């Protein structure tokens, strides 16, 4: 619900349990008033402290600068008196900057419109408010868009800038949203990491000037994630207030939480202004990507459940969303580049016998020289030395073993040792005619150039048309640098990173139009591009190259803080693990991998017989729990990251009739007794059965369930919890 109180100039957006309020001062300065628990009052304009100095410009024009300097601007600009972080700026033809954006008009409508060229959330259960702000001197307009959902506690925000002047302007900053909150001792939670250590949870007190979370790599990257949550002191899984922002975008981002001298926090999020500019001719507009905002008054669980439901119901479009994905075997860590069709068919044969449902042929099947990462990217034709029968007949053979077939691509990149590069050296990003800095011996294709985008789209489509291919893994193994395009004019070079992301979206959108049932899994050197933008196109993303189950606990914990388990690609690795060298039991590797889209990434033909025999049971168990994992409510009950001993995850069905609990004992301890686990999210009044014993929900949630002592490191046990249809063994008094 969205309302406007004309008398006091106040806007209020309500979701089921939250309110978001803004107001106008002097009828033209749009400021933030409140975000948090749902309120009853409409007129919150008193929160602007209208009688305190500095007074509004109408009352004290001489101190307009002081007013702007502390005003909680809803969409701050720079260059005109606000010296804090700003959302938007331009450079005019005269080379000057600065904007003064004042309220012009607004409109409220039912529903939500898609964003041109960008992924965005959707749904019917929502209302949208558009507020138009204008700099009259420059004839420059910004339309702020807010959508309040009525079925979930989410508000989405975006901004569109329009140049209505007669001469061009260079947009030099175009962030999507800003939020002002009281600075009352908040902590900030972020997801940080590195390759193979993606999205580890970090919490710290907001101090000093604040915190910056950013990427200028052309993708979100492994190091920081386009997300943060501000937490009131003492917040944990079940209590405390949480304000979170997540960015629906797959490129450079800046998120900054800044403390000002007036006891306010300003949080902004959007495309990173570094190396960014966008030339806007008369009547041209720029659409900023969407930000998802949520507030929870019941701790991190509340935030997590909102994000999971929101992304499942309002972002992911794939027809696979509510379907169990085929249990796959991927040959990457089984063979790396060293394979041919005989080898893969022997894997497919064993996999088929064990009940595995799809073979994914990873990197190495194409071009003339893909025996190492040094060549052939860009040459999307099958390598007849490795796959002599060609793709069609290879895929037929895989299908004859009872498996579906999937294929790996890395469409955004090119090797210098490739026919594509030899034919089109100008299709590569480079500056000053320098050889671009190589990462993994590959360069980045110039996606600003329409022929490049067309060539890549058509090369992939041609392969997909040529054989029965049910799954595509879209990889991207380097960050963007050497940002120079031979195609764009001198004053458009600042557009390259954003144009790259827009082209990526266009290609994936186009392919999915032609192949709507294709199961697309995005990937970027593991999980460097695991973001809501990519989830709009692919229902799942490869979460990390690190499949060591103990390490995966922390990666899954951070990822699942925002994203549903149904979006996480999760495979059973070999032991010892190639990255950590750790040896872990096969059973543990399988159980931990069940917290996501389950698969294997090992050479099944070389697996010891007793382990191979375990696979059908693992598959049967996964098939049984998969609907719950995919659709249920996720609770992270105990974190190995915090306690350094064990980890515990629980997933409860929406109707609370079923749950699963995965207990992982990372390190064994001497002289300890069974561990009491207090379950969450059950129905207090229902009776549940676990391993043949019955308990009331309130008993399990308050007194707890005992996980009997397990001896040994790296052990895991999965407990199935089922509502019992008869009376409890210990009836209520
Ligand atoms: C990085 C991915 O994360 C891996 O799964 C694998 O596909 C390799 N690239 C192949 O080069």
C-alpha cells in the first residue's frame, strides 16, 4: 500500500510488517523520514525537526547550505551543499558538475513495470510510487521508483535519469538508492572472501567514517558482495532489527554506509562511479539497476526468509525454479582438460548405472588447442580430436546411457591463440594499443561492439541447435580491465563496464527466448558472479570451486543468508580435495552437498567400489529431501564459523509438517556428551517423529533434540523430521 498525505507532504509505503516514509520540506526538498516496523501514523514530518536550526531555506535562505548539509536527502546530489556521499552527478558541456534536484510531481500505480535492458523483480502483489525530481537549470530529471510488495516485506528501488536539456550531459554517477537511518550503535554484516572462500559472513561495529563495499572488476567478484545488512546491537538469528540492501546487478558496484556528524547513517548502493560515465544526449535516459530493501524486526532469520521467498516468487523466472534439477556429474575435477569422448562415455556409463541423471562436459571440448587454459576461447566448434563423433552423436551416446547432456561455455572471453582473435583482433578490450593484461591467459571481448555480441550469441545458439543439450554452464574466469573499446567514441569509454553487463543480459535473454527449457547455470571462477541479476536468468549458480565439505559450510552459510538453497550449485568432490588437500568421508561430502542442487564432480570410474555402491542411496535420499531443500524455510542453527566445532542447518516445509536437519561435526572432542540442538520454525503444537521417537514441536524448539555423540572428525548426519499422525509418546498434560 502506498499513500500520500498532501497536507503534510508525506509519502508512506507499507508492506505487511514495515513502513517506509519520506516527506517534502518547503514542498520541494525530498527527505527520508523512517524505515522500520509498520506504523499507524501518517504524518511523520515532525522527524525533520522543522524548528531546529538549520531552518528550511524558506525560513532562513541565508543558511540554505547548512540545511542541505544535514538534510536526510532521499536521493542526494553533490556539488550543491551536501558534502556526504551522493547518488547522482553530471558533467555539463561546460565541464561543470553539481545538481539540485527538487520535487516536481509523483504518481502511484498498481503493479510494477520491468526495467529496460536490466533484470528486475516482478509481481502483481505490489504498488509503485514514482517521484520526479528536477534540476531546472540543467533540465535534468530523475525519476525515483519505489515498489512496495503486499505479500512480503520488500521495497525495491531504482532511479532513471533523463536529460531534457538541449545539449548533452555526461552522467558521472548514477547510484540506485540511498537510505538514512539513525546511527544508534549499528553493526554491519557483509559477505566477503576470495576465490574458493566466497561470501564468508563478517560482522563489525560501524565506526569511524563508515564502511565501503565495492567492486570495480566488471563483476561483483569473489572479494565483496553487493549486499549489506545493518544490525541493531545484539542482533542474532532470532532477535534484533535488520536493515538490508541487495543489488540486482552483475557488474561494478558501490555500497557505502557513511556516518555523519548529525547522528545519521547514510547508506547508498549503485553502479560504482569509478571509470563510469554515460553520455546522455537530449531526451535520452539512463536506467539504474534495482536495489532490494528489506527490514526485519526478528533477527537475521526474518531477513533470510524474506529474501528467499522474494527471490523465489519475484525474481527467478526459469521454468526449472520449482523443479528438481537433474543430478549431474561434471567432469571438471575428474579430468580437467585431459579427456576425450571415450573417457567421458565411460563416466556416463557408470553414472547412469548409479542413477545419476546428467553428464556435463566442462571446459576443453572446443577449438583446436583447448588442452590448457591458453587457447581456443572464442572458437565455439567441437574439437574433433577429443570428440571425434561430433557433438550430436556424442550427445546421443550420452542420452543412450540414460543421461541428459550439458555443456560448458565461456562466451565473454577470447584466447589470443584462437581463430576468433586472429580474425578480429579489434574485438578485444584494450587501451593505448597495449597488449591487455592477461588473466588465465585470456582477454575480454568487446561487448560494446554489436558484431561481437551477435557472433557470440549465434555461436552458442548454433551449438545448442546442433545437438540435444539440456543444460548450459556459462562461465567467466577473469575480471575486466584495459577498459578501452575500439568501437565506442572517445567520450563513451566510461560506458564499457556497464555495456558489458547489459550485453551479457541481452545474450542470455535471447538464448532463453529460443531455448526456454534450457537449464542455465551461471558461474564465474566459482562464485564471483552470484547475484540477483544473474538469478533473473539462471535458477542456479555455481557457488564456489571449493567443494571441500568443511569449507563449503561457511560458503553456503553466507550464500544462503540471502539466496535460497535452490540457487546453489553443490557437488560431491573427490578426496583428498584438490584445493584444500583435506580427506573427508564420502558420506559427509554427499550430505553437505545436499544443501543445494546436488551433483558429483569426480571420476566415478575410479571411485572405490564401496563408495560407488553408496551413490544410489545418496541419490534416493536427495530425491526425497529435494522438495524441502528447494522450497522450505532455511534456519542456520549453529555455525562452525562461530563455534569452530560443529555446524547445524535445518529446513522446514512451509506447512511445518516436515523438516530436515543436517548436523556436521567438523572436529571431534574428547569427553563430551550428546549435543542438544534446539530446533526452530516447527509448529509448537504438532507432534514430530525423529528416528522413531516422538516429540512435540515446543519440546524440540525449547528443550531440544539430542544428537548423540559422534566419534571422528568431518562427520555428518542428516535427520528427517516428520509430523507424526498419532498422539505423542509424552502427551500434553
Ligand atoms: C571455473 C569454474 O568455476 C569451474 O567449475 C570450471 O568450469 C573451470 N572454470 C573450467 O575452466
